[in-house]
C-alpha cells in the first residue's frame, strides 16, 4: 500500500487522537497530510522511542487516546519495547508500526533481514493480543473500527505494510518546528484538553 | 539521627520522590538499586515500570512530562552510558525535563573491576553534555533529591543524582 495513501486514510478517520510521530518519513507524511501543529508531537529527534514517549503520555492522561507512529527501522533498534508495552497494556494507546522494510529517512537503505521479519508474529510472541496487520487501503478502511474500538482491553499494535517513499516523496517538508516551540504548542494543547498543568511550577 | 540500614535508605529515598510529585518510576536494575527498586515497586504511591533498555525509560519519562506526570528514571551508571543519544535528542532538542537516579559506579569502594570505566568516564560524560548532577553520599543529604527534581523543571533539561555504594548499602549516616 502507498505510504501517503495509508496515512491519508488514517488522518481521515482520526477524531480527537493525540499523535506522536517518529524520526523521518512518518513525521513528513503526517505533517504533509494534516498540517497539525497542536495535537501532534513530531518526535523527529529520536529513533525507536515514539511508542515509549506515547506510553508515558497515555499513562499520564488516560482519558486521551494516543496514536504512536514508528517506522520499522526504528522498531528494529528496540523491539523489546513491546514487552514493556505489553506490561503497561494501556487501553488508550495504539502503536502503528509503519513497515516499509527500509531505513526510510536514510535514503531507503535496507534493513537487516527485511524480507522475513514478521512484526505481527513478534508482537504476538510477546503476548500482545490486539494485533492487526494491513497490506491494503481497502482492508484498513474495512477494519479500522475494530482497531479503534472503545473500551477494548489492552493496547493495540498495528502493522502497516507500505511501500517506501519515492525520491520525490523523500523531499517533502519536515515539520518546521524548533524543539521548544513544538513542546509548548503540544503541551498547551494537552493542558487545554485535560486541564492539567505541564509548564507551571511552584517555588 | 538517621537510620541508615539499606531498607531504610530505600524507604527515605522513596519518600523523597513521592514528596516531590514523582508518580511514574521507570527502572532497569543495578545491584546497588535493588532495595530501592523493590521498595518503589511495592509502594502504591508509584506506578513502577520495568524497562528492558534504558532508553525506554527516557522515552517514558519524557512522555509522562508532556502529560504533567512527575517521573524518575532509575538505572545504573552503565545504563546511563547507553542513553546519551536519547537524552541529547529528546530532552535537549525539545527542552523536556528529566530526572535521573543513577549509581556512582566505579568510585572508591566499588570492587567490581568491570565498573572501572564508569569511574573513569561517568562524570566526564555528564559534564561533556552539560548535565548537572549531585552526588548523594549521606542519608542526611537525601532531601536534596527533591531540590534536584524541581531544578529539572526550572532548567527544563535533565539532571541526575548519583547515589553512592555506602549510601545505598546503609553505611553512610
């Protein structure tokens, strides 16, 4: 399935979910399709930690629904994250593994063992129960309601098998935020949504 | 007069963490931290998350901050040496506070030769990335933990406290 078409389908079905993207292509794609500068945190500056970052947020604010995007290049750096996610088992977290079988942000360099890695099987082997795998837009659109079902027990892991970015897509704009600007935009949004106080402190 | 048995030191550190608003504790063990981790895991004031890679603790605690949840990452000195990438990328790029509780491995009294590298490089690495730290070597200094935690909120970057072997073993009043 085409990477951008997949993200377009997800963006169209998003309601009030908070989104955490990862380094590289997922940030570019989400920014290109949504121009969201408030309810999305583009965690460009780190590989393999977007789902952990999202887990911390989902734990802190259980009434928020949180989506975490992560490429398989990042995932393969730390697949043990799934053991932690399984133990936390947060019902308000959906971890989307965007599998294009390459290091997308690094000129589509190949991943080790890319032809045979079975990410859904890895997740099931670690005890995850809500595991989905999509290889077409039609299947994603048909079954989206299941993966976003309210009050589903435990967290959800979704493998999206997509094609790597084309040379032209690689040139799409990166989210144009300096780090602190992004932190404050996003944090103020979370504060407004939840009435929590992130940035205040008492002497 | 401080009661300095190992379990009481662990209890006092846990009390200090809870008192300054830490709710989430993410940890990967170091033998010196076992009493503290066990104490925290059994304390209902905390949500304790066991991680299998120290970087995961950095991600968890950083995300928790963006949800207004106080947190601390507990790990050994060796573990810290693996997280420089995550800290400089996440906590420095976005200026997200992070509170780290580390062991001062490789210092005088650590009889493990495999921690000599931490004695040589732990503090040098902290200083190289401009991360403030405070060595807690006496039970009477445990209240400094709160001040260090609050400093991360003002400084909007990471800070670490380094716990000594004698402190954690209950031999430093």
